C-alpha cells in the first residue's frame, strides 16, 4: 500500500492529480484538490513519466546521464546577487578606523549627525549598519564595510547527500 501524498493515509490504488503544477499520488478524498492526470497504459510499466513507449529503453539510459548534468547548471540570478554584503568584521573596522583618527564615539556621532549610542552599538556588533549609516561612515572613516559583490557568485554548496540533491539538513546549522 502507498501513502497519499497530501493527507498521508494508506491507499491501495492512488490517483495521480496535478496540484499547482505538481503531480501527486493521492487518495480519493484528496482528488478534489487538483486535476486528475490521465496516464498512458502502454508505457506505465516502464515509467509513468515517459513520453513514448517505443523509446523508453533508450531514453532511460540517456536520461540517467542527462539528469546528472542538470545539477551542474548555474542557479538563476536575482537581485540579491548584485547587492553588497556587510562584512562580518564591520564592528572592528569601524572601531579601528575611528581610533586611528583619534575620534571618540561621541565625536564621530556628531560628525555623522547620529546618536553616540548608535556608534557604540555598531562597535559592539549589537546592530548591523543600515545603508544610510553605512553611506555616512565609509567616506568619513575612509573604510569599506562591505565584502563586495564578487567571490560568492560561483559558490556552490557541497552537501553531504550522495544523491546530489540537497536537503535542509545539509544547509542549516543547528544551535543545540
């Protein structure tokens, strides 16, 4: 017996339905949540996703090598790829630059038209600098608080999964 992919109940003969673009094997109670997918009976023995029954044996050997190549494709770029990231040692950079200019936290705050408590919190890494504060600090102190947009563009996570796909457990670090 198989489990329904929506509710988890045991099903002897699941029905394949399409729910928001995903094909799921579901019980009769859950079929109302999607559109039933009609399957070809002649090719269902080889694979329910094969396109033709005559080329199923040759396509299965080529698809096994073709699917491995798809994981090497680069991921889609988005707006976050072009954004600079705040450096992890921004607090040290601010403190060292301020001290090298012989400025107190209050003096720097006055020059930036900010509160001294903001400078203290930044140097303790209690808060991250906003874009507005960063744009004031960098020219005043002659430093850069960002790591730049290079370096991580071609980074690909090396997960521990033998199948080549990643799970949440491969990426997340637990705090126990």
